[in-house]
């Protein structure tokens, strides 16, 4: 029997990296515009993490099912929402989740780069198409790897958050490029206590293998899986995409 994959984010409070209320307020107009166009209110949140998008969409009247491969992320989601529907599942084998047909789907938060082979993207997009009613919208968001790869970017801005007890929590996110879009992503959290004997100490760090997918790689595979491309944006607030945009946001529809 195959061993389950390691929980890449089990050691990190990755949820604390994001100011969720502000982010959801920014993204709400696009989320509503895209997902409300679906043939039913049943929405799949793919790579749901700790469930913030799922719970927000529930508050708007959608019937959400969150899927993630990380046991620790799902544990956090269920702790916040014991009545919610959160399933452990692989994006490359959605058929194993035995899902009913849904009327919309989203995959946001830079989930897609965790699939590192083209065959995995094909399996994901094809499996997703089989889970959606005809005409269902699909909202996909990942970082703009056209920019990251072309510039050789290796870091993201440092994030500071209030820590538990004394000091603050510092989040670092580093990348090592290996060619062909292959990356080692190293998120780390540190405790920052200025004025003490140990002003900065490592709390946790983890290496994660990612693939930086370019727009020219993602869009043809969506079309191949029977999705019609409707929009390509550069942010979740609706700005047009360019090679220097912060994100790649694709709005597609299941044919």
C-alpha cells in the first residue's frame, strides 16, 4: 500500500500569513461575479486549505465542498467549521472523492504549482470537468510565474504578524530555481523578540517542490479538458493580465 504524501504545511501556521478579512473583501466582487453565473449553488473549493474561502462562500449562500490533500489544513478548517464539508482528496484523482456534479469550482491560493508534472495537470483538469455540470464556471488563481521565472525572483515580501505571547511572528518565503519551471519553495516562520538574548529564532521551516506554470502552459491544457476560456486577469480584483502582473487568474467555463 502506498504511503500518503507528507503534509508539506503541517509544521507551519500558514493561515496566519494572510490578513483574511481584508483579502476576502477585495476578492468578493470577482468571486460573486464568476461563481454566481453557475447552474447551481454547489461549489468546489479545490485546495481549500484552512477553509477561509469555503466559509466565506457559504456566508454568501453557496453550498461549498472543500478539498485538500493536507490533513493539518483540513483539521484547521473543521475546527473553525464543524458543520462544513471538507474532504481529503488528491487533485489528480477527483474521481476517488465520488463527488456529485457541482455548478462551479475555484482553485486559488497558488495551489496549482503543487502539481509538478504536465500529466498531473491533465488529470486534474480532466477530473474536474467530469465533476462539473455543463456551463459551470471555474476560477483559477496562481502567482504569475511568467514574471517570477523571467526575473529569477527568489523571495516574497517579509510578513510580520502578532505572535503568541511575547514578540512577533515573521514569515519568510524563499525560492530556489532549478530550471524548467522547477522550484524549491521554502516557507519559514521565525519568532522576533527584539531586546532579548535571542531576538530572532526559527520556529519551523519546510521545503516544498513546486512547478511554476506559465500562462502559455495552463491555458491550452484547460482547453484540452473541455474548458472554454472567458477571461485572463492579473489580480483577483480584476486588473488585466500582463507579463509583470502579480497573479495569473483564469476564468473558464465547462463546455
